[in-house]
């Protein structure tokens, strides 16, 4: 597998994505994502073919690495990046929740799904530029249950990070709750051409 080892060192390429954009404690992506790779195939199976076990498996593997690194040991809860309700209903699940479940098994911390939600459905980010992605994500997330996360260190989890627009938008909203700290873990990292 094309491991990044980003979890092991600060100022890695994922952390740099958020510099000056959101105050993130630590960030990582477990694998490199390349077009046509087995990782792309696996993620497609996870997102569109009902293969939830792929997300749980990769989450477990990533969780082991997060635990070994020690940089994510202060995280207290895991929040999967929310999907819009209608999109999750059609798919039947949130792929980030499956990844989070695997991570939770390794880190022994709970997954919290009701603290933040998507206010509106957004267009797919796949073929958008960095600025278009950022504009597409403006005012997308809202806090639903601030008491659950008040004063907590959150591990925000997503499947793939490219520009980080979705994660940034969610993190900024989470950081409005008093005492919240945010770290980020993504299954894969792709560089936009």
C-alpha cells in the first residue's frame, strides 16, 4: 500500500493545507491516492458499491498508525465529516463513518455523529478548482449538539483530501464551540492537477 507516514511528523503536506485557514492541532492522510490505482478502486467500492467493510478495515489500519505516532493520543472523540442527509439516505451510509468506526476500535474513543451536520447539499467537488471548492463549501456545516463537543479534542475524519475545503469548512464551525480543538485524519491524499 502507498503509505504516506504523514502521521509521524508535524508540518506534513496535510497540515500545510490548513495553515492560515483553520487552527488544526495535527493532520494526516494514511495513503496516497492516484488515478487508476487499487486505492481508487477500493474507495469506489466503499462509496458506491456498499462495501462498508473496506472503510472499517482501512480505518483499523490507519488507527494503528495514529496510535503508534502518539501525535493523535489527545483526541477524545471522532467526528466523521457529515454527508448531506439525502445523499446519505441514497447511499445508505456515510463512508467516513465506516472509516471512523475502524479508527475508533484502535484508539478506543467514541464516534459522535450528531454534533455537526450539513445545512445544504453541495455540488460534487471532483472537477472544481481550489477556489471553486472553497466557495462551494461556504456555510455548509452547522453545530447541532454543542454540549457533546464542548471542550473536547475532536478527530475529524474523511475519506479523501485534495484541497481540504470540506474539512476546513467543518473544522471552522467546530472551532466556534468553546474549548474545542480539532485534528484531522483522512484515508487518502490526492494532489489536484
